[in-house]
C-alpha cells in the first residue's frame, strides 16, 4: 500500500504521477547507460511536478534508486490505481479546489485513508450531489427530489 499525498485527489491525479515516474525511470535508465559509456556525470535531470519528486524521494529513503526499484514503484502505483477505493462525487457545477479538499479529507477520514475521490459535474442535476462508492449510489440532487415529488410540483408553482 502507498501513502497518497494530500494533493493526489483522484484517479487522474494518480495516473499523471505514474506517468511522470515512468518518464523518470526511463530517463534514469538512459542516463545510467550514458554514464557508463561516456564517464560524464553531468546530466541534467528533467523537471517533474513537486508531487512526483516528493514521491520519488520518499521511495528512495527505503529503496535505493535503480531501474528495478523505479519499476517496482511504478508497479505498486499501478496496482494501487487498479484496486484503490474510489468515491465518485457528482455536483451540478465544477467544484472549486477548496471544496475538493474538504470532500477528499472527509472521505479519507471516514471511508479509507487512501481513497481516491473523482469529482465530476452534471448541470442537469440543478443542485445537490450524487455520491457513488462501490455499488452504492446516494442521490441527493435537486432533480431527483423534484422528479420524486412530480405530482406536487404543479401545486407548488400555483402557490408561488
């Protein structure tokens, strides 16, 4: 199991980090070969996101950096991506980062410490939210509430 950093919210965030670690592993393997052939130790490391750099540095604390260890890190991250607990939250509009952080923190405290939270939006909901976790779907959207009270809706409109 890996410990996700707070800024890795969703499956897409994790996929991006996996791709960057793969790029780093490829660069590392190529540079190791170049160092053996040219005896030159001054190769510029490509730039990566701070999240990726932090994950690689954390990995390096317990696993010496090598092509094999980087491949193992990628495999662990891909395995986690395939089996991670995922909560899908659908809102009526795109969620601001402050709301994403609150919802991710809540999910990680109450559902699973490394839960991935995919935030989506669907304007047809009108408001509220729909939360899906595994096979459970909880629909607190205004659209569902209006449709479930379909027979009362004309009466409400007449009284407005």
